[in-house]
């Protein structure tokens, strides 16, 4: 239930500590909908 609540949010912050010093990165991503995949399946490059 808690995971579903968090993953249903528009933005999710994830912190990973690799114990390798003070470094930071920002990564943007998105999910791919079935409609998007279907649209892009109809052509090739």
C-alpha cells in the first residue's frame, strides 16, 4: 500500500548513497504508455 501511494505520485525522489563522497546528479524519466508504444510501432527509421 505504501509503495503504491509513493509510485502513484507525479514526482518521486530516490536517494542512493554509494559511500563514494559528495556527488549529486539529477535524472529525469517517464513511463511509456501503451498508446505511445502503439503509435511508435507503426513506423521505422
